[in-house]
C-alpha cells in the first residue's frame, strides 16, 4: 500500500481525496460518493465526483494501483492512472492539479469561460 495509506482504511482515503479535491477545485467539484470499498488484504475503493458540472469522474484504487476515469455509463474513459508518470497518492495536491489539467482538455473552452474558470493550459 502507498506510504500515505499505511494503516488507514479506504474510507480514510476517500476523506483525504474529498479534502484534496475541495482544496484544488473549490466549488467546481460536487457529488462526492463512495460507490464501494473494502479493507484488508484486498483494499479496494471506487469513488465518484463531478468536476465543473461537466465531467463525472470515477476514482478507483485496488491494492496500490489507482486511476481516474470519466464515467460515460457503461464505459469509463481513462484520464489519469498510477501507471503513468503522475504524482502518487502521497502528494494529493499535485495529483489533483494534474487531474485538473487533463480534465480541462476535455471540456470546451466556451463552457469553462462561461463558468468563470478560465481556459485550458
């Protein structure tokens, strides 16, 4: 398990994610929901939230591997995974900042501008 998670439950991870998301996205994140979780030898978490009232995102964690994907019902398109050169769970602020950059690439500039968020990087 990640160093940040040592001795912590998946619900602790979900709370840490919520706090980091609020810290980076402020009012642009909503709809926090733990979909399922398990602790123990097979630690597992599925967590859902919405960014910019536009992108439903699912975070999954399974025994050290994690990823964020855009939820389209029966299909989740990958946005950011632990197999990429991305910040780890021990630096949630940097991880959320990278998630923000990647999610904004998928949202039309006019929509972001109308919400007062600014344009993509």
